[in-house]
């Protein structure tokens, strides 16, 4: 099962050097489909704009949480760039606009340091900012094999779910028995859900199909995210417990069958097919991360500590 983050946009200037290699270099922080992210990338990103020319701090001096966040951002940015390349998208105009805005907002030493960066570094910084937004606006069509992809819903970039919440496990078990006995999920859900749209449509905004980045922790509790990634379309999950500050609740989840949502999903994907491809690529990504940072968790789309 895929273990379990939208593109986290950093501040203005962070020099990044991405180099391609065929084997995992022990000096690299991570590798994404053959593209290595050098250790200097993470350290420079952590240094921030005012220290961009002096990013020489040793790894032991870096805050672990911030280092993992920085590396997560770079991995996501690289995936977005790879999808942009696949769709033959020209990022030059977006880069130029981003760089002009950056330069306009810098003064003094920070402007000097920005000007001293190479074109490659400035382009990579801009790509980090603009790649996902470019994917969102790129025209296209839903892939012809979308129905086949929906066998593993995360490979479409969207989840199309129903859900129902219960106060006790006993209620959840009884409801599951009714659903598996032939009752409609929506009719059972209406007895329990305060938010009635959950049984009919589901998703954070009541839409039949919602982008995967809305289903990542912390937007969605990790137990629910894990259950959704493990579930098969058309089959209701076993009860899933979520423990919060105010107590616990139990949930049943359902990826709606293709026959119900195929048209809606195809329409949603066609609105931004390159972005859908990016969401799917993140969800099925197998980024390699240097053990000193942790491990890549595709469901949360982040680098996490070793468990």
C-alpha cells in the first residue's frame, strides 16, 4: 500500500541545483525519477533570502522539521517540473514574471545576492514558485484510460467518495452490515450524518470528485487518508476510528463506483489534466530520500521521520 502534501511555496530566493544521475549519490538529499536533489539545495533553501550566498551550515545544525519540510517542497517542485516537461509546457513567461516581481521587492544586499545567482539557479527558484500554477491552467483532455486508472483512484488525481460518521463502533458495524446487505450507502448515511451531503456526494466541498491534495493530512486525519488509499472502488471500508481532542468517532468510506461518477470525474480531470497528472504522480511517487532526513510518504506528500 502506498504510504501517506499541495505544493508548499517558499519565500522569494532559495538557490537550488538539481542534477541528473543514474544512481543514488550518498551526498544527495533525495532522488526523483533519476533527478538528484543535492544537499546544498536543502541547506540553501533553509538559509533563506538573506543568507542565500552563504548557505554552508552543516546538516547537524539544521532543524530536523524544517529540513524535512524544505526537502518535501523540493521533491514536489521537481515532480511538477517533470509533469510540465511531459506536457511540453513552456514555463519561461511565468519564470520571467516571477523573477521580475522578486527583483522588484529586493533591495540592498539581498538584491546583490539575487543578481549574483546564475540563470539556472534563478530559473529553478522560479519553477519552484510557478510550476504547479502553470499546470493548473494548461489546457487538455482527460486521458483515454481514465476508467482503467480508476481501479486505483489515486492514479486519477481525484477521489470521488461517500462517507458516514458514527459516535460508536457498534453503530458503524451495524450500518456496515446493512450496506453490505444491500441497503444504499446514501440512505444509511442520512440517518447519521449531520452534513447530509456526505452520504450523497462526499468530499470537503460537497463535490462528487475532489483533488487529492484536499485528502492529505492534516486536511484529513491520517487514519482516513490511509483507509482511502487502501480501499477499492465500490466497496465500503471497514469502520475507521479517528481520535481527536474531543473524543473519537468512527467512519465508513466508499469510493463511488465508476458507473456513478465516470462522467463527473472525466469532466473534472479535463478542467486541468496536467494538474491532475501532477496530483496522481505525487500520490504514486517513489522518491528516494537520504536516511539522514527520513523517508518519503506519498500519502501526505512529505518527508517524514523514520517510524
